[in-house]
C-alpha cells in the first residue's frame, strides 16, 4: 500500500498510517472539540476543547494500535508472520502472510482484538472513577470517560458478525469447525458481511433523506467499505485455493524463442519483436542464460542507432528477481512477479532455462477454474 507512511516499529512489526487516517483524525478532533466536549464540560474556551480533543484522538489512536497488536501478537505466537500493521479509517489491518491453519487459531486471533478493546474500555472506566474520587479536574475526567466509551464501542463494532470484521472472523472460524471447509465458511461469513453492509448503507440512505447528512454519509461509507472488504477477502480465499499445489512447471510455456547476445538491436526488433508473438526473449549464449531482452528497454535507444547496439547492451541481466525454480509454487511466483517490472519469470531447472511464466498464464488458470468450479 503506497498511500501510507511508516510511523514506528514495535515488536519487530512496522506500523503504517494510511492517509485516510489523517482525515478521520481531523474529523474526530473537530467533532470532539465542537460537539462533544462543549456538552460534557460547558463554559470552557475553545482552545481548551481543541486540546482535549487532540489528546483524546491520540489516545484513541493508541487504543486502536493496541487492538491491532493484540491480533498480531496472537498470530505471531501461532507462527503466522505479520508483515506490518496499517491504520486507516476506523481501525486497522494486520497484514498476514498466510491464512490461519486451523479454526482454533483463527478464533483466538479474531477475539484478541475486541478483548483488548474491552480491557482498555474497562481500564478507562476505573480510571474515570478514580479521577472522580480524587476530585480531579473535569476535563481529565471527561477525556478518560470518552476513552471508556469509545473503546467499548470499537470492541462492539468489531464483534458485528460480518466478515472480514473480527466478529465475522469468529463466525468464520466456528463455521469452519462445523463445516470442515474454509472456503464454504468464508462464503457464508462474507455473505453475512455483505448483508450487514447492505443494512448499514440502507440506514445511511434513510438518514440522508431524513436530513441527517453527516451521520448518513458515515453509515453509507462504512457500509460500502465493509461490502468491498467482504468481497475482496472471499476472492482472496478462492484464489489461494485455486492455486494451491500448482507449480511453475505446470503453467509455464515451454516453446521458447531465445536470442543470442551478439544480435544487433535492429535485427532483434525486425526479426523477433515484429514477427513473433512475444514481447520479451531470453538471451542465451552457449546454453547459459544471460538475461532477458524486452521491448521496454529498446525504446530508450534512438532508432538510427539500433544497428550499432547489441542485445547484450540492452538486455536485463539475469538476477534472482527474474528467475524461479520449476518446482516453485504459483503463489510464490505471483509475489515474485509483483516485484519485477516485466510481469514474467524465467523458469529454470538446475540453472538451465526450461520455460517462461507470465501473469497471463496464471490468470488463464484462475479464469478456467472459476468457470468450472461450483462455489
Ligand atoms: Zn480487530
């Protein structure tokens, strides 16, 4: 995700903030300073409300972070690596490298977040009581009380049983245990997610037409977001299922057209790019793979100079990012392709080139399987 900036690293997990979070942060500060605190603590100057709102928003941010870390630490404890945490809109996402292996692990991971929020909520409840008993200033009591309310609200909202919210993950883990099938469990749980999204959006539209504009927008927005995530998560599970066990050698194309490194660039263009149906050619010399010649790199050279340059000068030299073993899983190929700019990999067996794998080869399989499988 590019629209995020990294803010800190905790327990070896990098934490990023999505830019949408700054909008929410501003909105929360504004709502608290202009609407909430003037009601709980009337008669204070606006600058004090603004300060209270700012402190509250920072503590809310820390609370959401604690919620995400609860998920992540349980995941790591169960040998599920976490890439990082991104905070955005109303919460965050812990980036899992793979799905949990068992329903029980998923269940523990999913409930950890809301448990943390309830724990924080209760802690702020007791802090509020202690502040009251000690005769602390009103603004301190109000901030603490707000965090009590908001943490309980975060815990409750996340328990709504619509996948991929935490409650939906709990539901999925139970269905997974009952049905013994992760894909069907995900299908049902994301169906719940879509249903809840529909209810939220309808309620939002109802509010909009009743003149409650801001609240209406919020509900439509949250509903839309939930709907999108429910579908994306289901697609992801399907894709993983379709690709599991498929290897590079099963999908690669074996009819290779290779070029020599001493070939002049004008001949590369005229005899290969213009005559063959490929846009990149492996470069081979004495049975050794040297690199790949692609059409992008030729654009950098003036057309008149083509005869004076050879393939060797314009090819991308072979590197780890460009090659993959024929036994590698397709999921691994996909993540490798995402990191090289060609959208293809040279498949090797014991260092010798045996085929080329392109994103299109993988998409063709996905397309085919999604047509023949009933799901
Ligand atoms: Zn959560």
